[in-house]
């Protein structure tokens, strides 16, 4: 069912992307959902010899969490994580349990979103699940329940423009809801007896090389195998329900804390019956012996990471060539920022950011990308700057899967991220830093200039393809035919009596001379304002503005 659902969505990916109502080229809803569900299904493919639905569900939930990208992907991951939790203790499921799993998925997803918006994928999932629950009371045929779920999902999708004015203006339905409908179509096809081929991962990821893989490669190149303290990557599961020995009660928090004495890079995912454990240990037997106190061990996998490194690098650690040394003591803070554009990445690094993850409006990093960045930092507390509203939810998932303090500052733009860094002080507590950085970035005015990629009507503006758009506070405020005039008009709205500094970051399509001419025009209009100009090299946005 899940494989067929993922394949159906993957085949319709571009149609979902095309539904994005915003005229800025950020139509990546389909891509984010596709990569998310593909990650979940690929994790399930590793345990096809599973004895129960619950074991498959456990793998699905883990894969969804690690692969979640963007708001649409995170919500989708929560829908099916809740679904997976509902069946986690089941060997098989009946019709009513199937319907209940959809219902619990909805409840999980709504809890994950602080301010749920109706007229989105959430509404489609909720109304479809409610219809499925009612149908399950009158039939024992799972296919009939799924037919009802799909039929109501389609009806709910058709109603989304009535709930969200922006959809009605553009005469489209919600993109995330459409993606979910495609998944349900695949699930119904599987229940109806139609086969499902394994997912073609290469095709799914054809739009971009996996950021996670690139990050992993870079991390490998910085490791001296002689500095690896815990050399064995150890994974196993604990079955809490069966044991040939007397067992102790399992407490996830206590278990994780106690396991820490045997290694690092610890990941523990637990429910009532199963515990998934990942640990880097020097003596994996000690970790396994400790875990056996709670139940039988299954699916044990131990890999020698020093040997793996030698295979990858031919035994030649790059640290010998580059002077990179893995720190032995943790530093107080580590900072991860998401940015797009070489110039912007360089600016962030110059301001003390340790890890810059490539991503932004058209390519959202996954939870796993951010997790790997956090794990590469040898820090007591890690701060994450998403710098895009569509990445905030993904970043907030990181705290669930890393065993170290992580704080996400909900920065929605590059200017907000830069301002937050200006208010960072490595000498104060995390609580004080979060307070100061948040207050700082909330005061900055952010603006962007980009080009419309489609005809649209939004915020009272009639937009034509090729128009330049001035975006203020995330909303289209200026529509023009001339780039510099659009930029100056936007800046004029942003600059008030209390403004002291204007920061201009120009993108990959802007020549340095164009930026200088914009500055000259601005200086003649506001002679008392300090203006800073930086090359960002960012795609999509010709200019990024910050006014303080």
C-alpha cells in the first residue's frame, strides 16, 4: 500500500508542484512530499522479512521522520507516523483498525502544527479519515473503506478553495492536499490487487543530488581514523515482549542515559513493544549485554567504521593533508544555518556559523540533512537558523532524533538569520541567547525582489509572468515591470524615520554594476542612511533587503 502510494505520487510530482499558487518559483510541494514518503518506504523495504505489520510500521515511521522535508513533507510524515503508531502493536489489521490508523494519523499531524490552517492537506486528511471511520462501522471490506477515504479526500480537496481565499484567487486546489489524494489513489490500487513496483530512487531524486550524501562525504573527508574514539557502528532492536530471561522494566529516558556510558551518536526510538537502537561503541558487546536486560535482541548489525573509512579513502585520512583535527572537548555552542548562494554561505561562516546547509525556497533540506549537520558539531548546545518559513517545521523535528540540546530559532528569511547572529553571545546561557537573538530578528524588516513565473492574482495585484515582485514581510507588496524601480519602491516602504542601516544582498542574476547603481539611487534619496552591500549569489531572488 505504501509503496504504491509513493509511486503514484512520484509519477504525479510535477502536477503537484505546478499547483503552487505563489507566483514566486517555489513550487516544491510535490518534491518535498515525494522525498518524504520515499524515505519512509525505503526504510520499510529493508525489513520485508518482518513478521508483523507493527515491524513494518516502525520502519516506516523512522524513515518518514528522517526524510521529512518542508512543511508539506513534515505534515505528511506526521500523518503516516501517527498511522504507523496506531498499528505498531498489530500483527495484522482489520478494516476498523485501518480506518482508526488514518484517524490517529490526523490527530498526530494536527498536534505537530502550532496553528493549523484549514483548506490544506490537514483538512483533506481529517475529512477523509472521518468518512473512513464511519464506513468502517458498516463493512468488513478494507477496499470499501479505502474507496470512501479516497472519495471524501477528493471532495475535500475540491472544497479547499472555499476555505483559503488565495486558492480561490488562483483557481487551484491545495497542492499538499492533491499530493495526499495521489497517495490514497495508490493505496487503493494496492488494496484492489494491482501490483506495485519497488520505488525507483534514482528517478525520485533526479532533480538534485542528495544533500545528505554530500554532507556525509564531506564529513568522511575530515575524519582521521586514529581520532575515532568509538569505532563500531552498532544497530539492533529490543523486543520488549519476549525474553528467555528475567527482564527489567524499560524506561526510554533512563535507557538512553545509561547507554551513553558505552558510546556516542545514540538514537533510541521506542514504543510499547520494540526499541530501535543506534550507537557508536568501542566495545559493542557491552552495549548489547546492557540492552539484553530488557528483552531479546533482533536485527543486530555491527560495522567497523575505521575499516569503512579505509575503504572510502584508501587509508589516507585527509586530516593529514589538511590539518583538520577532530576536537576532543565539546565547545559551548554550535550553529547550523540554512542558506542558498555561495556569497550568503560565506557571510554566515564569517559570522561564526559552523555548518551551512544548502537549501532555501526551491530546495528544502530534510530532517536527516540537519541531523547530520548537528551530529558533526562537537558542541554542548546547537542553534539552528532555518531562514525560511518552509524549513522551520523540518528543523523542529531534529530535537526528536538527536541526543543533545538543540534550539530552533524560527527565522523566516536570510536577513532575519543574519540579524539573529548579530545578537549571539557565546558567553551567555542558551536561554539568554535565544531571547536576545529572537528579539533581534523580530525587529528587522525583510524584503525580497524576484520575478513572477506565472500569471496570478494575489493581494489585490494582477500579476503577469515576467513581472518583478517586491515582497515585504512574506507578502507581495509591489508589482512592476522595471527591476530597479520595483526595488526602490519596496525599499521606500521599508525605510521609516527610525531606520539606520539598509543591507542589500544581490543574487546570481545581478551584476555588481547593477547593485552599485541601486545603491547610488538609494543614497540620493536617503543621504543619512548607512548602506551595506554584499554579493549573495542566491538563486530566485534578485535582491534581499534588511532594514534596521
